[in-house]
C-alpha cells in the first residue's frame, strides 16, 4: 500500500472490495505513525470502528458522491427513450439517499463524540434507524421546514433511494414524500441548506470535545 494519506485507484482496480474497506487500516497506520499503540494489521474491534474520524470521513465520502451525482445528467442511452425520464427520477433519488446517509453518519458521529464510545455502544440499539429528524434532536434551532426536509430525506435513506416500493405494510410512505414536499415547499436548495446546517454543527461538537480520547 502507498502512503495511507493518498488515494490509490490502482489498488481499487486490483482489489475493489479490499480497497473500499481499507479505511480502518489507513487510519490505524496514520495513528501508529503518530505514536499510537495500534496494529494496522490486526482486525479492528467494534470500538475501533466507532472512531468519529472514520464516521466523519465516511460522511464526507457520501457527500462528495452525492455532489458528483447531482452535477451530472447521464443520458441513460442504454434504455428505451420512453424510460429515460423514469431512470432520471430514480437517479436523483439515489443522490438524495446519499445526502441522507451522509447526514445520518454525521449525526451518529456527533452522538459518539457527545456520549463517548462506551455510552454510545450501550445505547446503540436506540440509534439503529434512519429517522434523521430524531437523530438531530440535539441540534438547537432547527426550523419546522428543516425538520420536514430531514423527514423527507429519511424516506430516501430507508427505501426510496433503493427501491420503488416501501413494502405492502408501509405503502402510505409513498405518499408521505409528496405530502412533506408540498407541505414544506422543499426545493433542492433547501435540501443542501439543511445538509450544510447539520454539517456546520459538527464543528461545534468537535470544538467541545477537542480533547476527547476518541480522536
């Protein structure tokens, strides 16, 4: 492996699965280079993988992937012309899924910072969901529209970015997205503004915990 600080797409080409899951190893190598007592070759523990650094870099990866998707408009030229508009709506749903996932990971990283690894692990089952508006309840001053936008994004994380069908027992959720969008008049700018609002709060949490042993 080249320097753990640098991307290496040659390694991705040779071993896409291994490269894409080598974040822990790279973080451990960097930690060891700075004097930490860690073995990059040893399998990580669950606590190791709750390093807020890994969660925040994961969130940044998802953010950049979402930006890349929204800035590009693929032609879908392998599909029949009549199907291309359908594909584009689903493509945009994937972008919203990634935005939502990036916020979920950021929010959970902040919870780890606020609570500490041990306390977060003890209460982890409470956080095994995609309800962004609930995960964000510690961020002060979120408006009704911002909370509504988080609720809408939660649908794309949970199902709408992955499947056309939420399942027969949750079929009403299909209409929930339209209801939330109409009620709060959510436009694309609102999505990225609430994303920025959540991401900005990471700085406040980091400042409050700059001496945390988790870092």
